[in-house]
C-alpha cells in the first residue's frame, strides 16, 4: 500500500481546495495518508509566493521535506511558487511540478485508475490540520539566526520583514482605535507584491 504526505500552504483558500482535491485523488487511487514523512512514497507540497513571507514558508517547507523524506520518495511541488519564482525553487533542486491551473498533470505523474478530472472540487479543505506543519517560534528563531549568521543578505531581508510586520501591527492597532481612518499602505511590501505576477 503506497503512502503519501501532503504539505499545504496555510493562507490560500483556492490552493487549499486544490490540496483537498489532490488528497481525494490520491485516496481514490489507493494511496494512504501518513504523518510519518520518511515513510511516504510520495510527498506533495502546495506552495504560495504571493508575499516574501509566504514564499519563504513555501521554500522552508520544501527544504524540510527534502531533509525528512526517504531517498526513493517522489516529490511534487504544486501551488504558485513554481510559476511565480522558478529561480528560487531551482536553488533547492529540480522538482516535478504541477501547475495549479492544470491539476490534471497529476494524472501523468501518479499511477491511477481514477483521473483527477473525475474528482469533485469541494472548494475547501477538510483534511486535518496536521497536513499544514508549523514550527514553534523557537524553531523559527533558531532557523532565522542560522540563516542570518551565514548570509548577510538574509539578515537584511529579515530586518525588512520585521519592519514590515511592525508597520502592519501598528496600522492594525491604529485602525482599531480610529476605525474611520484609512490604513496607510505598507511601503516595504507593496512594491514587491505589485511587481509579482498576479495570483493564479
Ligand atoms: S500566490 Fe495567490 S493564488 Fe497562489 S497560493 Fe498564494 S495567495 Fe493563493
């Protein structure tokens, strides 16, 4: 009996619905979900790259799966990162990818008797939260510290992100106190977000 593991992105309704459809597709074809990543024969990582934070989370999830998976496990990257920032993804390796707008590509990558085209799109994710791994704050801080000591550019990026988050928190606080006041657009993240291709 083949086992699979899925890692969804945490913030996108559309991609979460895709993840549910892929999950249903795999189960319909005799695959069984496992929480034990090294045991999985197939790992599907659904990514997002709408912002620096979501892109960073996606890259981190891929890196973590690479560390944990068995040597023989197949790994498929779906979601928006492969299209939005293929260069960043390429820094981690060469992966099988599936465009979220062409989920039928899964048919060509996974042995099946039920096509993903016959799997109902529920429009939401129902699978348990354990397919969305999150790290504790401590683990994240240690990772950040390691990145920053070995890479000055990462330190600069982390500082920019911290500044952007602080600005967002400040805006939220002000908006709560003064509900009629229009929020100020974040000057740090907006140019980067606007430069990105639109969400798919
Ligand atoms: S880039 Fe947009 S559509 Fe794609 S996963 Fe992120 S939020 Fe969703």
